[in-house]
C-alpha cells in the first residue's frame, strides 16, 4: 500500500472513530438544510443555485473545522516527531491528510444531493447546471482544504489554525464582492483572487482554463507551504 | 554502523551540539549521558533524521542521514522522549498503522505484531485506547512501535522516564534482551541504568562530548588514576616514605591522630601499588590497619565530568 494511502486511511479512521466528524457533518447539514429550504418556495424556482451558495458559505466554517487538527495536533502531542521519522516523505504526509479532509468534505457535499432530488421532484431542473455546480464545489472545497492544512502546519495550536484558515477563506470567499467598494483600480485582480467568482463561472457551465488554473494554484500553493512548514522543526 | 562526524547543530544563536564525533559499532549498547539540555535529544534527533545538522555529518550503515534519509529511517527504530502516541487509537490499531507505514509486507505483519506485543508485554491491553493506558504501558507501546519492523538500530530517548521501579526494571530487561541482536543508543539521567545495561558510555556536556569509553574506564574518573586508601599506625615521616615508592605519584594526608595515619595514594591507572605499600610497611614496622583500592561511584564521576 502506498504511503499516501496509509496516512489517508489513518486520518479517515481518526475522523470517523471520534464523534467530531459526525458532529461537524450534522451541523453542516442542518445549517445547509435550513438555508436551502427556507427560501425554496419563496423563490419558486427549481434550481440549485441558492443551495450552492449556502453550501459554499458553510464551507468557510466547515473546512477550518475539519482541517485545524491535521498537523497542529501532531505537533502539540509530539506524534509529529515520530511521524516524520517514519520512512515517509513530507509530501506523502501532506497529500494523505489533504485527501482525507477532501474526502470528508465530499461526503458532506454528497449528502446534500438530497436537495437536488428535492428540487428535481418539484420541477424541471437543469442537470448540467447541477453537475457543474458540484464540480465547482469540489474544486473550491479542495482549494479551501489546502488553505486549512497550510494554517494547521504552521502552528501547534488548533485554535490559531482554525482562526487563520477562517480568515483566509473568508477573504477568498468575499473579496470579489468587496471590490466595488474599492476606490482604486485593480478590480480585475481582486475579482480574480475571489474563490466564489471562479465558482460562479464553473457553475454557469463555463469550464474555463483560467478558473481551473486558479483552483489548481490555490491547492498547489497551500500544499507547497504546508510541506515547507513541516521542515520547520525545533 | 553509526558514524557521527563533527556534528554541530545551532538553534538561532544557541549551539545545542558542538562538533561531536563518535562511532557506534554493530551490536553495541551505548548509554548517552548528560545533564538536561546538554544536547542528547538533539543529537538523537539528527541521527533519526528529524533535524538536519547545521554542519558535520551523520552516517548510518554508510548512508548519509540527509541524502539517504528514507533508507536510514527504515533501518532505525526510534522512541522519542516521553513516547508520543495517537491517544485516540487502540493499541492494536496503532501498531497496525505503524506496520503499514513501515511497509512491513502483509505476510510478515502478523508475526511482527505478535513478536513486538510479546517482547513488550502488551497482550492484556491490545484493545484498549492508548489514551487510557498508564504511562508505563504507553512507554511499552512506544517501545513496541520502535521494534516492530525489527530494525538493526534502536534509538531510545529516555526509555525509562516516568516509570515506577518495577516498570523500569522490566524496560531494562527488554532493552538488554534486544541488545543481544541490535545496536542500541539510549539516553538517560539514571546512572544505575548505565551500570545495568550498557557496555559503552558517552557523556555530553554543553553540546560537547566529554567522555567516550567503556563503563570500566568511566569508573576511573576524569584524572584516570588509581587511588589507594591506607590507614596505619606509623611514625611521622611515613607519608614521605610512601611517596618514594615506585609508581606512586601523589600522597595526600587525610588525617593524623593518636599515631594513626590516613593516606590517599594516587598511582597511574592500572598500576597496583598495594603490594609495595604492604612490603614497605613490613620493612618499616608500621601496623597496617586498612589498605584498599578506592572505587568511585558513577555519580561522583558523572559530577566530575559535567560540572566545571
């Protein structure tokens, strides 16, 4: 079995043998459920657009919650020292943990497919939009997880990891909406930084390389600095 | 097997390890001594590939710890200070995880687990959560983790820390047994442990290696001299007479009362001057009350080496 898979398996077990994963999943689904169903009949549209927005905003809290402990807990309890003196490379450690957190996130997202079924039962839905919407969510979620792991790699304090990733993810989610308040130029640049801006493009069904490159670079930068952080040892 | 050459490690301004060099041969059990903060843990962390050296090199089986890091890690079993473990896993799951990450082939996994569990006496706690175990059992799980892949080299950082006397004895027994087939470096504050387990001793002080030798050599102390204690009924100039005996380097008069003279006689290491003293006493008509070679406790010697 490859080392990445060993780490992945261990992290998945850690998620699902402790109550944390179930607890966080429940809160995530309750939160999304409320904000999906409340405006559903008001809008009177058989569309997932509202639901995708809700899920996307829920990510800002959900992702820091599931990534904060990944590295920082190991640093705090000292298991980090044992882990990195095992015959696994730092890249494998980070990748295994990244895939585990992304998988948990995908489980959460998959459970929201009931919303899509609900909508489909109520009217004609655009299947393509639902597909690209979920694709966009997966990419955006993976990017946020990379940010979360990065924050967790730099500190042994889980609260700090949570707050730092929360701050960065909030910034990425809302920066493109704040652009109009900026009295200066460079709006395109700030718009490009916004994670939701790219999500909207993909959700519309426009799979543009620029959007894919944005998410790929977000994941790469996050994971790159996580690996770098593992080299900082005292 | 392990070759440390001019190893130096700096943390910012502080120099934790200062140009130390030593070799460990296959099958040796080496005790690593030194006061807190002397650099023991740092040295071990470089050997186990946790910390990169600032300068100098460490080779394990001819493989450089920086260039061939993954190969070196496969050869070493490591128990870090205070045995850090995943507290939310149970013992058997934890050991299975280690077996997987150590890439022990699935066919050998069962045997490796059984062996480690048996050697470390974990049979009764396999299904328990690591977090619920006493510190003695945690230490044993840490040890089981280190020996699981049957490594040639074991690096144990204070393996008996936090244990009660019975547990200490058990862990020592395990280390002694393992030492019959493996190369072991372990650090400790407890000098009896050195006496009980290892053949060779390294003493480190403020990052520098101040002693490297067998534990017999260690007992001679820093001066490297044999000391003989003499108590006898003799006249005034007996001390000068003793001083003229062959090989005697120094004579300290400890006390002189009611005609009883107490002396400490120093001679080069390995030169036994007791016979000559006896012969002189007979010749001079002194009455020997006591004549013995002084052995110093390891504590005394350790203090000599680690305080200025």
